[in-house]
C-alpha cells in the first residue's frame, strides 16, 4: 500500500515538474485574463494544484467518494431541459459468430442538462436590457464571458457553440474544499428553499471546520453540502426536488471568484437559490441579486468570472465522513459544441479520525 502511495506521489510530482518546464507556473498562466479567453478560472490549474493533490492521493487512510448520482430515466429531471429518456436494446448477435452483445440509446433529452452535470461557460449570456417576453428574443445582443458576442458563440439558431463550449474545459485535477452548510448553517437540518449561503457563512464554515488559516486557494474546487441533495430520490415519484432549493448568495459568488476557485458544486438543482413558487413567478428574486438577473449566480460565475458550475452534486457520504480536504478529479465529456456535460466527479481524501 505504501509503495503504491509513494509511486502516486512521485508521479504527480513528476507531472508537475514536466508542466513547469512546458508551460510555466500557474501564477504566470493566470496573471492576465485577455479578451477572448475561453477557459476562465481553469487557467489556475497546473503544477500547484497537482502537487496539492498528491498528499491526498498518497495518504493510506484516503477513500474515494462518488460526487455524482446514478443517471436513469426515473431520476429527478430539470424543468429547463428536455427530459432524458433512454431505451435498452435486446441482446443481439452477429451472424456467423458466437458473439452476443447489449446496448442502449438516448431517444430524447439533454444529457448535459440532467443529472449531475457541469455547465460550459457558454451556457449563459447577458442582454443589455430587460426582455419583455413579448417581442422577438434579441439573441443577437447577448454578451458572453471573455467579451465574446452571440456571433462568436452561437451565430445561428441551430449552431453548436463555437466558443466557450464544454470541450474547452480542461481536466480538473485539484484540491477540493468541502463546506458543510447543513451542519454549520442549518444546525443539522437541510437548508430551506430560497435560503442563502452568504460570504459570511463561507468564512464562518471555514473557521468552524478548522480551515480558517488555509482558506480557499487559487485553483481549488469548492463543494458545499446543503442537505437538499438528501432529497434526491430515484424513482422521482414526488417530483419536488427540482421545484426549489437553497443556494449561494450573490456576495458569496463574488467571494468565491475573488479566491480564484475554478469550480463550485452544491447538492442542489440550480446553484442559485430558488424560493417556493419562484419558478412559477410567485416569488421574487433572491435578496441582493442585481436587477433583472434572478439567476445571479449563474450570471456571475459563467458570464463575469469564468467559474464553472456543477449541479446535483452527491455530497452526503463525503460530508458524513468530514472529508474537508481532498483531491478531486472532474472530467466533462469532450462533446463538440455542448453547453454542458454529464460529469462524474470523484474525490479522494481521508475521513476524520
């Protein structure tokens, strides 16, 4: 076991040294954010984040944790995406051979918008003025992260994303911080629909979990356990999971991006807070949101800061073991032109003793 751990540590150290030779330190990569950037905070990834990962991979007490939910036709599904439906084909063979094989196919849905999924930076844009919902949607005026325009990103209605698409996101291999909002904000109860996790909450959780001195480092992934994900059920017979949920306050999103966090993932459906009835227009936008931007966290992360989102993270097990620090590996599919991707994050870290 120790030999394997040592080999892993040596491998990551070698990779870091190789990357330093090839591309320079991470600080040089993020020193400027030129117009036309397509990777956002992912520019902070590299030798430093890999080296920080190595100690968790080499720890003989570490365990691996699945940060995604199992995907199926009966899992909770987003009202903003076409429902995902797969069919499973019968076992078939090849004439003249002894082979038998199985397969399945997707017959409808948006794989990148359902289940545990990651947003591309091109998933969101912003208009210069409010749209009234009656006139033709002025998509040509949309502005994207990095100064990209609608013509740059999606020039025609049926075009894939040409810029800021999901395959631009590099492999994310870095340290992850887990903050337990269910315990330290909710007092052991799942946070309520629409409840905000503020910047002060983030700092208080870092302190309560013994992470005050470390804080959030450039290139970290931030996982936040709200307890809302405890309500993920398959089959989704009650269909309440995707109607509301707690989420980040606008000042928390700004705090996170100021620390150069590369990706934030909550165990909730929207990353943004959604109060009871908000999706039906029966509740106002979250407190502190800029005018006309009720999904201000998506706006800030994807349009302004270049911070990737993952929705529907599966954080119950890792929170139960109090794995506040880990190495996380996140690999979105390299699907050409996609605005998002199914994703299977894993975290490797040692449970609290």
